[in-house]
C-alpha cells in the first residue's frame, strides 16, 4: 500500500497550478481551491479522473488511496524533491481515451445557475464525448443547449454549443462581437459581447427584433465561456427555390 496524498500535495508534486489541475479534472479552479481547503468533497467521477492521471503519470508512485480533504502529514520535502518536473504536461496533444464533456441542457439550466460550482451537481449532468478533431488539452469544456430564438438564424432552439471556460483574469481581453455563454446569478445566456468598459459589457442578439441590446455589469457575471463549435438540431431552412424541373 502506498502512502496517502491529498489534492494539494499531488498538485505541488507535479508542479501544477490550481488552473492546470482544474483543466486536467474538467472542473473549475474555484472548485479545486475549495477541495484543497476541505470545504468541498470530491465526487466519485473527479476522484476517478485524478487516479487515472496518477496512473498515466506515476513517476515511481501511485496512490490508490488518495486523501482529498485536509493536509496530510506523511509527505516530506524528500518525497517532493524526488519527483522531476512534468515536462510532458505542456507537450501532450492527444488523449487515448474519450474525453467526456458535461451537457447543460435546457431543462438543466435552472439547476446549473444555482449549482455551477458544486462538483456533485455537475456530475449529475449527462456527458458526451468531445467532437472529433478537437484537442481537449489546455481547456475546460462544456456543452450548452440553446433555448429560445434570440440568436436566430445563427443558433436555433435545441442547437448544442460547445464552449471553453474563460478564466476571470482574461475577461478584460474578450473578443468584441464574438459569441459567449454568460452565466449570471439568475440566468444563462448565449450572446455576442461588446466590451463597453471595464465594468460593463453589451449583450447583442443576432435577432434584435426579439431581444434588443442590453448592458450587463461585469460584476454580475459568474462564469464566461467562449463559443467553439456548434451542433445543429435541424438543417437550416433553404432560400426560396423555384421549381424548374
């Protein structure tokens, strides 16, 4: 039986930041921080991902008994110094196993607004593999189902949007008029963004007859996701065609 390691010790042994480890486990940096402080229990799915990571990158040890809560007294400076820096973390381009991504469907959006930071809630969401050709490394991914017609004709109700999380420190560098998924304290929105100032963004719908532009205080934003791919729920309507055959 190998020694038990907690999440903080594993992260430090591998030279990972909280953001790096969060990307590895497909959770947020805030959740990693809470788990390291013992304020949140790790879910079974996250624990499985962590143990898969340890199996794939053993460096002479693998713990089948990982203690997530509290600070372990078993780790010494000698142990820490025996593990070399994980250079291939920055070199990996592909994964040999399917990369599963949670889907926030229309029916789940109200629950997501309330429980977006809760690992146990995220684990209740249906998960689907990442689209072919998409490199999962270096980002936190999520699927969102489009609700309503405010973004037609670009997105229709029932379409699926694949997006990557934008770290809070990068919010000042949003791309004007690009599509984002915006989570506030009371709703989940898919809109184009325009950075009006450091404290205000303009939300722009592609169907402004239905949803006029709206100014949103940045302080109200809880999460920000950048649109990457789209899965249509139905084929787009063709232009008017005159039958000549």
